């Protein structure tokens, strides 16, 4: 018998044992897998409903523990807790389904400051059912939910804590802190009165109108942040990130996907093969990245960009300090002010400054430099090129010196009280033009 045939035989035997245990109830489905309703492909679905109403006084926190089902929590002007449990039972006949429903029930306990709702699901060896909770409660009550394989929806609560490993989460109008963990399904949070802390993976996350600090740890998904009143921290990898109107600082760590930020506070980005687009920042920007393009517009604050193989385009940068250090790609900075330091190797540098408020220094190698002279200004200038060329386009002629293969141009040295310009490269051409 060939090795491939042996492995095929072993696979068929293992699959047969697996499905035998699944059908006989000897396999516990709570191992963290979700096979969807396909698990019950040869059964019919029967629905049964159980409802209860609880009167005050209540502890401060409602806790729901569930598995394989949905949880929906809404506030109500009435001072009571109303619970509806929908039991979806999968069986070959209604008699067996009804027998399971009669045994399967809501469980309520109160411990210290916890009002706990759950079921006696653990009493069943064969769990061919799903359980959906719908709860109405007094507005502002704190919520804690532990669920799996189903959507959790919360409307108008206090503090919210949700652990939903394989389910979608939607939270709206929560007044307290939100702590959330999930994976593989979307997260949506709207109108949060405090901060949000989210731990996830393979999830798309949408946050809008959040009054507190936002902290997200995720990978392989899309992050959409809008109208945040405080700082936002996003850590992970392979995240496509969009942020708009963030009043606080933005701290991002990601890779391989687009990062777009519009109208934010100070920005710190650690990227890896991450295309970055920033339009509007009231504060400093600090970017570390490699192997992609960065576009930055409308910044009132310091700018620092460093990395390898970064193409950089920046315009309207009003800073005290601008620092750029990269290689093998083009760098273009237009309409900028502030002390500027550029280090570039094997690329092309284009600089079009506003009237100078501080010095400009570009130390380059194997790089063409195009310097568009500030309008109506005379600033002390020194140009050095090693085995390269200088193309002079200003009306006033410079002084020239050649020393050991290095060409040096100097001009406007009498303007010593003004900010200076220093440009250096090798083996390429430096253009000075009006």
C-alpha cells in the first residue's frame, strides 16, 4: 500500500470517529469551535420561549453568561428587568424538542453587586440547541457579558464588559467605560460617554463619537475611527486604518495596509510596508516606516520621518523642526518652514520652502537635489557636490571653489544674520532655481 493511500485511510477513519462522537453527543462542542447550523443539517429547528420579570432592588451590574446564541440588551424607562429566552432546539421530532425545552431553563442568581442570568446548559451532555437572550433593564445599569458564537447588542448602558470570542458586537450610547474582547466578527461602538479598550483579531472595528481614550489591539482587519475626543492607540499588524476628527494624540503600530488620518492631534506611527496619508494635524508627527509611500499635508507641528525605501511627499508643513532620513526613493517637501534636516541616499530631493524661519540642511549621496529658492529672499548658501554638477539658476552669481574633486558654491554670505542653507550630494546634480 502506498504512503498516500495509508494517509487517506487514516483520515477517513478519523473523520468517521469524529462524526460518530458528534452525533452520539460524546463530543463536547464547547472546545471553541463553531460549526454553524450545518452541525444540525439533518435536524429540524423548534423554537420555544421563556420569559421572566424581576422587580427592584437590583445590584449595580447585570451579568449574562451564554454560549452559541445571541444577546440583546436594551434600556427601558421602567424600573425592572425583563428577560426573554428563546430556545432554538434542533431535533428530528417535536416531542424530543419539547422534552429538551422543558428541561432547559433560565437561571438567575444574585451575588454581591452582580445580577447574573444564565441557563442550565451545562447539565446537557448533547447540546443540540442555541439560546438567544433579550433583556430590557433600567437605563445606565452596568453590563457584563460572556458569550460565544453569536451577536451581542447593547443599547444605553453604564459600564460595559464583553467577552465574545466568535461573535459580532454592537454597543450604542454606553455612558461608562467599555472593555471588549472578540475575534472574527465586526465591532461597532457609537456614542460612548467614556473610553474603549478592545482586544481582537481578524475583526473590522468601527468607532464613532467616543468621549474617552481608545485603545485597540487587533490584527488582520479594518479600523475606522471618527469623532474621538481623546487619544487613540492602535496596535497590531495588517490593519487598514482610517481616522478622522481625533482631538487627542494618535499612536499607531501596524503593517502592510493603508493608514489614513484626517484632522487629528499629534501622530506617532510605526509601520512596516505601510502606505500613509495624513491631511491635517495640530501637533507633531513622528513616523518610522519602510518600503512604501508617505503623503503629508497641512501640519502645524514638528515632522520626523525615518526609514528605508520611503517615498515622501509633504506640503504645508509649519514646524519648528523637520527631520527626514530615508533612501532609494524620492522626497518632495513644498511650502514648509522650520529648521529642516534631510538625509537621503540614492534618490531625488525637491525642496520648495516658504521664507526661511530657520536653517535648512540636506546631506545626501547619489541624489539629485532641486531647490526652489524662497521668493524675495537672500539667505547664506553653501553647496557641496562630490563628483557631481551644480546648475545655478539665480541672477546673482556665486563664488566657486574646486578642492580635490569637490565643487563648492557659496552665495549671500553677507546675510549672516539670516537662516542658512546647506546642500550636499555626490555623483548627481544640484539645481538652484527661482
